């Protein structure tokens, strides 16, 4: 009996597959098929890096996937009482938001998760600033450049295919 390897992914709407006709066309699903892996994708639209690190650590403490890929989001989101909070959903929180603090926290989160994970793992971003760690492999926006996007700015099927191909190229 073959035991399938497990791919774990996490992130925000770019990893979830927002604006696709079906999440079965999202890059995590495509990548898992390319690699012949079983997939657990914990990504959620509007997710913060707080959510990403918390849910990844929770999953990893219970199961040991063979490969982890994290699509970090902007530092300008936060999780409060397990709720995703953004400028749009909770403007009250962001009226005095300290962007420098958020970026510093983001860099600490990346370093902590990078050190914590003891299986092969790679980090991508959905926003502009690259990550300063050897596990960083690139930006979704760059990989999906020139492909159709939905009205909310998310890559559609062709963009997700390119993202999956680029990640596979780095593995």
C-alpha cells in the first residue's frame, strides 16, 4: 500500500483561491497533483499572519507534513478573538495603526516559524516586500503577472497554474 506524502499550505485569499470558479483550481491543489501529494490547505480569505502562524503551528503540532508552503500576507492585518481584521472589516482598529510595528512583528513571525518547522518548507508572499530568509522563493503577484485577474485583483486559473509551476520549479 502506497502512503501518500502530505503537503500543507496556508495563507490568505491568494492561497485560498479567491475569485476562482472552484478552489480545485487553486495553486495548492494544482501543486499537490503535480507532486503526487495529499493536500491540506488552511488558507482563508482575509487571513492575517497571526492566523497563518497560529493555524500552521496547531496543524504541525498534530501532524508532520512532508512539505509546507506558506503564502504570507501583508503585515497590515491582525487576528483578534479568532477573527480576521483588516482596514475594511475593522477600521476602528486601524485608525492609529503602527505600520512600523506591524512590519517588525511580521519579520519576527517569519523567523519564528522558519526556525520552528523541521520539515522542508518554503515561504512566498502575496505583497511587495521580499522576505529575508533562505526559505523565501518568491511573490505570487510576480508569478501571475500578465494573466487574467478577477475584479478583486486575485489571479484566475492561468495565474494559479503559473504559481504552481513556479513553486514546483523551486522545490
